[in-house]
C-alpha cells in the first residue's frame, strides 16, 4: 500500500512538477559546488604559482646585486624596496644571526635555506594578528642569509572571495529554481484542477463538459485534446446506447406482443392438435425473428466494440465482390431482378474479410428485399485512384424519401415504403459499423431513380495483389 502524502505540506510542494524542479535544482547546486571546488583549487594553485615565481624572480635579482657589489649593495637594494600593498617582505641576516635589513625578524642560526613560513610581528595588522609570510631563504656566499617572502593573507583573501562568489551564486540559483518550480507547479496545478473539475462534472452526469485547451500545443494540451476525443467517443456511445435501448423497447414490443397474442389465442380458442401446432409454428417463427434481431444487435455491438484494425490483414476486395455477386445472382433471378457486377481486378484493402463480406451482402440483400421485380441491381468496384477504392451497390427501384436518407443507418429504422417487407431495420446499421471500423465512409444517396450505397475506403487501404 503506497504511503499517504504528507498533508502538512502545502499542496503546491506535493506536486510532481515541484519535486522534479527541486531535484533539478539540487543536482544543479551540487554540480555548481563541484565546479566551484575545482575552480577554487585551480585558482589557488595558479596564485601559489604566481607567488612562487615572483619570490624566486626577486631572490634571483638580489643575488645578482650581492654578487655585483657585496653585502652593502644588497642592503641598499633591500632598503630601496617600497612597502606598498603588493610589496614583498625581506630579511638580510648576518652570519651571527644579526638582523641587517628588511621587515622580517631575524630568527637566529636556526633559519635554514628553503621555503619557510614566517610570522612578521612588526607588521601586525590592526587586529593584532601578525602577517604570515611564505619566504624563500637563500644562503649567500660568505655567510649572510637572504629571505624574500610574500603575504599569505592575500592568497587567503582571493580564496575567500572565490568561495563566497560561488556560494552566493549557488544560493541564488537554488532560490530562483525553487521560485521557478513553484510558479511552474502553480500553473500545472491550475491545468490539473481544470481536468479534475471536468472529470467531477462528468461523474456527476454532465457528459457535455470538456477539458479546456489553451492552444499552446504542450503536453497538457495534447493530453486534454486526447481526453476530449475520448469523451466525445464515450458521449457518442452513450447516445447510441440510449437510442438502442429506446429502439429495442419500441421495436421489439410488436413481435413480442404478436408472440404473446398467438399463445393466448391458442390457449383460449385452440380445440384440436392442428390448432395447437399452428399456434406453436407461429410462435416459433416470431421467436426466430426475435433471435435473429438480437443476433444482429450483438453482431453490431461486437463490430463497434472491436479494437481498430485489430487482426486486420490484406483482403482481396475484388474477390469478395465477385463471390457475393455469384452467391446472390441465383436469388436475384428467382425474384425477377437483374444483378450486374462490374468489378475491377486486384483491388486490395486492409481489413476483416468476413465483416467486409457481410457488409457487402447486406447491401445486396437490402436492394433485393426492398425493390420490386424487374429492378436492375448493380454492384461496382473500382480502385478510385488517389482517393482510395470505391465499392458501390445501386438499384433503379422506387428508392427512399429524401427525408429518410440520413436515418437509414439508425437501428430499427425502416422507411415508409419498407414497412410491409421482411426485415428488422439493422442491415444498414451493421454496414455503417463495419465501414467505421475500417475507416471507410458510407454514403447513401438518391440514384434518381433508386438508391445508391457507396463505400469509400481511405487511400492508405489501397494495395496491389501483385
């Protein structure tokens, strides 16, 4: 079980965006500290190198002065050096340890050649602390010692300045990062709250609500657009469910009433075995019709609930059209119709062969069932060029009213001219469901005379058998 969030923290600081921002700031601050340490060490090494080079150069100059004029010239050169902020510290000590010149104090015989750290108490700072001087001690010919040094305090000041600058920079970056994370989290929370309010309204029953889209094209905008499309789809399915419920309640009442009436009539008036058999046969026919209607409804629901293109394969639509035409041609001739087929070879779509066959069969059956004898029924298929394959079933029968055309694919809808013909008004609904599953457009139009049903497949469905 996941731990409960700490409710003592403000909601702003519990958001994922703020935590990501805080993590990023922490990583940046750690990186800045590592970089600062590297710069600090590099600057210290560079300053120490400069100090060493300066002291060594001054020592070499004074040795040359001593070599050229002896101790007196060396003392004169040391005494001539100024005592500015960047001046070096000096010491000339006699062989007996006596202080001859310079600011650094004599240290007696224990002062040995090499690099030494010396405290210069005579040049103490205002707070009473002596200077610490890094000095190079050199033994000159004849016994005198020469010491030249530089103040370590300047090195410490530069080190402190570098460290302070990096600490301030890191602190400001952390502060700005936290402020930016808070601002980002606040904006994120507003968007999330808008989505939450929409979801709560939908839970309360308002299926018309949609997530607001700002038009920025960012991740939340794309998520909002996706959620809105999902809600549109759910709304359409709910409307369809309400329509189906209403249609089932309305259109199945009549066959159920006839079934009950037959059974009641048989119970009340049947006097012989033949009467009972006739009543049972009629009730069986009504039950078979009801079962066929429910089977059609179930098939439509299966098609509408199928995952788009799940299990699709290349289908030779030309072969499907030829097979349907061959299967229904004898029935058409027997009913006095003329079924003609004009099928282009090699037209391929990606889809479900069984569903496409049933959809085409429903279109042909619809034309056969609702047109009188002598009607010509045409089945056509052509590649469609850049527009994708086009499948057409048309007739020159009486057609349907213009007002009925938009409602023909509704479940249980039957035009006024079809009330007396067999059927349950679900054939074209199944065709529409199969078309939507395959990304095709079903268009029903007046053929003047007759009805034309057109299935237009998208271009990317077109293929080549070869």
